[in-house]
C-alpha cells in the first residue's frame, strides 16, 4: 500500500471514529434529557426550551467520555490492571475525577454565564459549584464504564497471550517428543536387522521390504497430534508381522478391537509399547513371547507376557513409556495406566475423542 493510500485510509478511520463518537454522545445527551425532564418531550414549546440543556448535556458527555478514554489510554501503558490492580484503580479514579471536576466546572461556568447573564463582578461561585455536582454524578457512571471496560480488555488480552504462550509451549514440547520417535524406531529396527542378516538372507530381505512400508507410516504421521485407531492398529499389525519374520514361532500376538471408529491415539504409541515388549522380554522356543492388543470400553489394553531378560544387550534410550505419558499429558487429562504382575505387563491406553 502506497503512502497516499495509507494516509487516505487513516483519514477515513479518523472520520469514522469521530462520527461514532458524536453519535454516541448525542444519544447519551438525549437519554439524560429524558431522565431529567420526560414531560418536556410532549410539546413543541417545551422541546425548544430544552435545547440549551440538551447542548449542555451534549458538551458534558463529550468532555467526560473523551477525557475518560484519554485517562485510560494514559495509564494503560504505565500501570497494568493485571499486575498492579489496586494502584491502577487508584490512579485511574483519582486522575479521572480531577479531570471531570475541572472540565465540568468550566462547562457549567460557561453555561451559567450564557443562561444566567450575571454581571462580571457578581459571579455566583457557590451556585456554579453546586451545579457542578450534577455532571460529577454522570462522571462517576462514565468512570465505572471506562474502568470496567479497561480492566476487561486488559484481562482478555492477558488471557489470550497466556493461552497463546501455553499453546506454543505445548506444541513445542509435543514436537520435541515426536522428534524422538524416528531415530529411536530406526535405530532399533536397524539393530534387529543387523542380527538377522547373518542368520537368514531371505528373512532379512522380507524384513527390509516390510520395514520400508512401516517406516513410510512413521513419516506420514510425524506431523500429526492424533491418528485414528484403525490406522494405528494397521501399523501395529504390520509391525508385529515384521517382528514375526525375525522371531518366527518365538513370538505370537493377538489383536481384537471390535469398534475403532471415532477413537484416536497419539501416533506410534503402539509401536513404542510393542518395541519395549520385544526389547526387554525373552522370546525363545522355551518361553515364547505373547503380545495382546484388546479394546476394553474406552481403553486399549496392550499386554505381554512378563519374562524379562536377565541381561540387556540393547542399550535403553529412555524413550518409551515416559514419552507416551508426556504426550498424553499434553493432549488430554487422561493418562495411561501401567500394571505389572508376576507373569504379565499391561498398559491401558485411553482412547481419545476429537471434538467436531
């Protein structure tokens, strides 16, 4: 936008605001006349006689409303309603009431000088001062309106900023947690492949083909906060079949989820649980590892036979259950529950809903 166009737009904004200011104060002056003299509106003569009082009310209304907005504008950049509410209230009230008294006194003096036509050496100061209390009463109403509006606007601004900061922080935390998953998943998959490639070339080739399809899913969901349960289950099925290539009959699994429509999980939650189950438990001919994924109401139960390895050859990266807990804390007030018995390790994942 050019400078001339900007100036033209600013000029339009000024005229629009001025028109709005005048119309509002005309309405206030009219309301005041209806309150103080409702019968004056029933005859043309009374209506004509009401004109000086109407002009007086209009001038008072403009002076008080303009001053109120300037007082609020002055203190907004200096004292915060949020951090120093008592100081701000005292500053606003004292400043505005002093201004209102001075402005009202000047307007009353000019009105009395025109209407009362008193000599210059006989100015009725007491009468003018007494008359000033009427617009001061109006000033109290204006002060209450401006003060309430200013407080609400700053509170709203503060609340919006706090929510924006909270959302940005949570988004950053969540992205950081998700960024852990790709290298973690790839490291463990390649580690498993390195062991398998020396044992069976055909199985390692099938493993690689399956791994490429699974890793595509990992890339597809890395920017999503939630994924549908059906997609996560399809991934889990592929992942378990991948591990079945590696372990053959040493690993068995069961997936029973009758109704996954409308249910969501943080992406790769199942992969982390399944990976931990395989990584930390024995899977042999004597002690086959069994993994189960079942739906129980609004929870997904992921369990495995608890037969921990006596020695851990694979180093722990610290990613797993805590990653899942952290992501649930960000997304929901429902947290996964973990149970361990002598023969079973169970994690109950809450199934989340998305508000449409």
